[in-house]
C-alpha cells in the first residue's frame, strides 16, 4: 500500500510541476513570478488540513488517552510545521518582486507567523517536556492553538491587509482564471498526498517507538530486584 501511495505522490508532484510551469498561462500583471502561487496556496491549505487533524486527534487523546491519537497528533503537527514553513518562505519570494518588500506586519502575515510559532512551540514541548503529563499538556495546547487557523484564513476578510483578496470563494470581484485551476488543484492533491505519505511513515515510527518503550519498561519491571523477590515469595 505504501508503495502505491509513493508512486501516486511522485506522479502528482511531477504532473503538478509540469502544469504549473509549462501549462498554466502566464499572469498578465505579475508574469512568471506568479507561478509561485501554485505552491504557495497549496502549502497553506495542506498545513491547515494537518492542523485540523491534529486538533481532532488532540481532542480524542484527551478523551480516550489512546497512544494512536497522540502519535497522529504529533505526526500531523510535524508536517503542518513543514508546510507552514513552505508557505512562509514562498510568500516573501513572491512578495518582493510584486510588492517591493519581503515582509510587512499586516494581519495576514502576522497571524500566519504566530501560527507557525504556536506549532513549533508544540513540537518543542513534545521534544523537551518531561513527565507523563507532557502529552496531555501538549494536546490542550494544540486545541487552543488551533484557534489561530480560522483567524489566519479570515484575516484578509476581516481586516485591510497587504495580502490580496482570496481568489477562491472570495466574492464577486475575485476569481481565478479557469485555465489556472488545473495546475492549482493538481499541486494541492500532490501536497496532500505527500503529507499523507509522510504522516503515515511518521505515525508508524512513533507507534513502533512506543511499543519498544513499553516492552523495555516491562522487561525492566520483570528484572527489578523487587519483582525477583516477589517471585521467590510466591514460590
């Protein structure tokens, strides 16, 4: 199954690149630099989806305390940070030739940076936190941190920002050229397939690590002096 997903992901990534660079028409105002759009927007949509899965998995973990939900929350947060970083990188690369600036502290960019820092902090908590309560604290942190996702999404609708109005479902005066949509949607599928693939691998690794830790803890308990004395007393 993983081999099939790998092949599908590679096919979509290659097809998305070809359509974005060679098939999609050149934007009349911005020129070829606009082609960053086919990677910039899918990276943010994929990050939002990953953070949503992290949000649900965190709720499930607080309710049921299952290792699988905790591992899924960790895996999706890691990939969410990766795609969020791609969005924060491609944005300035696109903005400099178009706006003449790399960065401005408007509502969209500021809330997006805060979102990245929230989940980066989540990963640092998971990495350096000590004690059995770390997953619980991290899950609660992730649930509250997700509040920033709709704020980022709605920021250009709520406030006047340097960022342009949305090209998808943005109102009567916005819209994306129909000839550009196939390249956008292909890259969106490719990014989601890549995210699913890496999350699957990361989830499998996390679960294997947990099983190894549990087995090691059981062996240590069985080999402890107290356990040995109790075994002799029973005999």
